[in-house]
């Protein structure tokens, strides 16, 4: 007997390989998948505005990249002894205004160039709830914020997006994106992470709105849009609290690895999966922490690792291993000193 409900993932008519250019936007799940893509040497840009939770914040970020409207100091706000952008995650914030702006601008310029060349957008919606700046905030335009940055609650108005609001906004955005890049494809998913602070019932309503909105978008752009069931895999195939972190909301590393494997089987070519496996073995060696580093056996281990990376680079010349090779060479050099 099979003691779990297996989620069927439909076959797709395209595949991802290491020549594919991808951008990922959205909540923690996009971050988790994005990190694994980066670790596996894919050409990918992950969350250039940081983690974003609601569909409006994701669309606003993409529109800004397309418009190439750079950020200025007037876009920053000061609160809790730090400078922030309401369009960005707190990772971009800083006590120094110039550093905060530089953090934002560096990522923005890179991403605004990349988005016009990308082959695939991977979008994760986390919640249908949004926070809008109210008129008590200086120069507020009633915008949806991506992050409240712990500003006082009375600076915001909390609301729940409707299916119609999401689909209207995204149909317009996708039409613009397709006019810029007709071959662009989209993978949508709903984050399996529950927003428990919304309440159990409200979280279910929120996730339902996101599912219906994505379904309507796919029906409007059926040739270029796909749904990956991360939410369903987490809640049905991995229906046990042992697959969650201690907060009982976020998937454990085992769960993320399992969902990554299902993602890989669905979208990667056979050769891509072979490359990932070979590179994964090399990275285990690169990240190895020896008990006794000042030994000849560890030195030989490092030399063998460099040799394996050189072989890998020759076998797959479209992938660069220079950074990792230099890192291991630096470890060898430190043994000589």
C-alpha cells in the first residue's frame, strides 16, 4: 500500500536547461527554489526586490524594472533608526541612506537589464492580503507596500485583494511582458507557507483567491503559462508535521529538497539533471570541513577537487567554475603559508 496521496504533475511542452535565463519573484518559496537554481549553476536572477508576498507587490516590481525608473533618495523612508524602501524587503535597509540606495540600485540595474532577456518567469504568490499606505504618511499615494518595516500599524490600511483585482492587473502586465519578449514563459505557484497571523480561516480564503486568480490567468494565456503544485505537494504528499520547521508553518529542508526534486523531474532535461548531480558531488567536496586541515591527505583531497572541477569545466564549457576553483586554490595556498 502507498500511505500518502501523490500529486500528479502534468507533462509540459518545454524544458529548462543551463542555457535558460530565469527570473524568480515572490515569497519564500521562490527564494528556496532560486537558491537551488543558483547552487546548480543556472543563469538566474532571484528576487531583485527581496521576498515579496502579494501579487500586487510582485507586479509593481516587474513594472518598475520594465520602465527602468531608477530609485532615488526621495523613494526612501526613515523609521526605526534605518532607511527603507516600501517596495523592498528589509535586507536592503541600512542606517546609512547612501548605502541603502546603493543596495537597491545595484540590484535594480542588474535586474532591469536581465528581465528583457529572460526566457522564464517563476512567480510565487504568498498571500492575497495587502497593506496600503494611508494619507497620514508623508507623500503617500495609497500604494500597496511590499514590506511595512515595522512602522506603526496606523500608517497602513489592511485589505484583501479580490480575484478580479489580481487577474486584471496581471493580464495587463503579462500583455506588456509578451510585447517585449514574445517567447517568454511563466510558471506560477502558490506558496505552501501558511500566513498563520491572518488566522486559519482567513489564510484558507487568501490561498483560495490566489489559486483561482492563477487558474484564470492560465486560461487567458494557455500556451505560455504553467502551474507547479508546490502548495498541493506540501499539504498532501507531505501531510505530516515532521516535514515542517519548528514554527509548524515553514517547510523543513527535507520538504524543500523533496519539492525541488519534483520540480526538477517536471522541468529539467535529462542532461540537465545529470549536470546537477555531477556538480552537486563536486560542491560537497568544496564545502567539506576537515577535522585536520593541516594534513597531506586533506591537501591531496583539495588537489583532487580542483582536478574534478577542471574536468567538469572542460566537459561543460558553458558553465563557469572559476569562482569555486579559485576558492579551493586559496585553501591550498593557505596550507603553504
